[in-house]
């Protein structure tokens, strides 16, 4: 009897590895990606106009990490011309392309004409520039600059005309338009936006490029690391922003992000809300191929 028990016990031990192999192995639990800290948002956007003189070459990417240059293309109709063009835009756009950078173009919106006519002028200038590029480079991020200009705080495009601009540009391009505005200005326009039928939801469907240079400082007025005050959008059409212009040169949270100086010149720089790989996808999703759609 004892011998039989021992034999059965030995046989059971021998079978254990085989039984273990038959048991399903639990899959490892996915590890959640660590959330991106705002301080890690990539400072990859530079916006320029004819006022800037910095060289546009591959050092913008290799030395300063720039991936997208958004250049002013047109300016309302303030001089009475149908196409108030930023005179250096076509040449600068070619330089951006030669430097291997992605290109954006913005329109300085004013109250000097209707939004749809300004959109047509803007797109005409951008397309003429695009036609000079190689077909593979004809991808442009479009933007509207919505803010007061000059010394007159009342000199800005009214909400109803912004609505007409966006609808016209989106219909003709099949793409959304970046809306650039200061944080305070967005909140000041809340009632006007809300009283323009359909504009609230229309703005929310277009990515926001917001300007805000607020930052906590020490007793000497120096910006503190980690002291950035992120844009606040509660009560606005946007759930969040896509680009944040954090400096117009030497102000803003430059203890956390690169200072706004390139080649000795103060410049505007913006961060992208996300990882660098997400930024590339964002550009692909929001770039116009310079071909008109039926409108």
C-alpha cells in the first residue's frame, strides 16, 4: 500500500510541468503612458511677418527645434487694394520650403471689408505662392489673426465677419483654419460670439492658436521655472487649445520654454499641446493642398 502511494505521488510530481504548460498565461497589463507635463510641450512653431529679418534656413530646425513657420500673407484691405499682401511672403515661403520646414500662412483680419472677400483674397495669395512650390511641398496650414491691431482697440474684425471668413475658407479648401487670438480678447468677445448664429460651434470645430504671456515671477520679476500660467478657456467655444504662443520675445514662461530670440532678434514662439509625433499628425490633418474645392 505504501509503495503504491509513493508511486502515485511521484507520477503526480512528474505531471506538474505538463499541467502548467496547459494553463493559459495571463497577458501583461498595459502600462499607461505617463501624462505629458506642460513643460514638455514642444516649442516647434515660429510666426513671422515682414517685420522680421531672421535668416530662414535649416538651423531653425536643427538648432531651435522649429517644425512649422507660419508667415503673414495678407492684411485685410487697409490700403484699399484687393490684395494687401505682406510683400516678403512669397520669397519667405520658398525659403521655408527649401529649409525643409512645414509652412503656414495667416491673414490679418480687419474690419475694412467683409469676411468672405478677405478669405478670397487670402486664399488667392496663398495659392499663387503654392503654385511656385514643388507638388510634394504644396501643403499649407491656414490661420486667421483675430485681434485688435494698432493703437485702436476697436479695430478688429467683428464676429459675424469672422463667421463669414471661416465658412468661406473652409468651403473652398476643405480644411479647418487655425484661429489666433489673445486669451483676454476671446473672453471679451464671448457675447458677440454667442449672438452670432452658429459661430460658437463653428469656432469650436477649428483649432485654437492662443496667445498668453502670463507667468509667475520671483521678487525680482524673473520668470520662475514651472511658473507658466496655462491659457484658460472656460466659458469659451473651445474645450482646449492646439498652439500656445507663450512669448513675443523676452516675456512669457521662458524659464520653461526656449526664449523668443533667434539670431539676436526677438520673435514669437509657440508650443504644441501634445507630443512631437502628435504634432506631425496635427499638421497633416490641418494642411491645405492648395487645390480649391467647389463652394
